[in-house]
């Protein structure tokens, strides 16, 4: 299978981010012709600040689980990228299709509920402090942080964490219902495309932070 072209990737991104925009999430991402390029630029702008870079290095040193957990998630995503559910026996393809999606979604959703989420949202993280004080300078990062705080994202994340969700339909008509793990009350419902959009947003942030911040902090020894 050939690699997607930049044009086809941007078309997919617009389709996915339109799903989130309709839910009032990550609206800044839809405004960019190339969100990944803009996200990279924001990360590089942060790293150009020597004070921020030094503070981030100190924070990561005190919280090593952040980089370790991201490394594990990226390894899982790399593995999933090589899985071809279409090659499963025909009778097993619906289950293989579901498993392929869940194998990618679960680690990305749950990572935001752990140390990485604290890096994004809670002081004394220098990243959280910068996004709070200068959010207009980093619109994609701030918009992603707000999306991770969104009620829908939190309900989906919690539903997947407790395996309290149902999957109905097949292929593009899949609907996912999320339930409260204790009361059993339905809390949210979303399409396969919406769930994929939440995953894509989360994975994009994880990959950008890893490539543009964390690896460069380690490489520089700062």
C-alpha cells in the first residue's frame, strides 16, 4: 500500500476535524490548512524559549513516567499500523475491524487521563502554565487541551477505561454508546468517524510532543 499524499492526508484531517468542530471541540484545528504543520510550529516556538526548555527538562526529570508512557503508546500505535484486519477470515472480519480500532483508541484516550494529562493541564507543569498564560500564542495546543477537558471526551475516555460501551453496526455505520460504569446510564453516543477523530487529535498531540519537545530535551541534555 502506498503512503498517503499530503493532499489526501489533509482531506482526511478536514473530514475528521469537521466531526469535532460540529461537537464544539478542537475548532482551531479545522481552521488550519495543515494542522500538523501548525502544531509542529507551535511546539518549536515553545522550545525556542530557553527558560521553558530548562523548566520542561526539570519537570520531565521529576516525572519520568511521562516519557515512558508515551514511548509505550507509540510502540502500540506502530504495531497497530501494521495490522491488516481485512486479511482476517471473512467470518472474523467484523471482530478484527473492531479490535483494530480499539487497539489504537484505548491507549491514546487513557494516556490523557494519566501523567501526560497533568503535563497539559495542571501546574506546576511549565507546559500547562504556558498554555494558560499565553493560550492565544498556541491556539492548536490550547484547543487540544480544551478538547481533552470536554465533557464528551471525558465520558468516552471513562467509558473505554471501564469497558462500559457498546458497539453496534458495521463498517461506516458503526455507532458507539458509552455508559456510566456504575449506574449503567447511557452518557454519550458517537459514530465511528467521531471516535476516530478523537483518536487522531490525541495521537497527533502525543506524536508532536514526543518529536518536537521530549526527544529534543533529551538530545540537548538540558
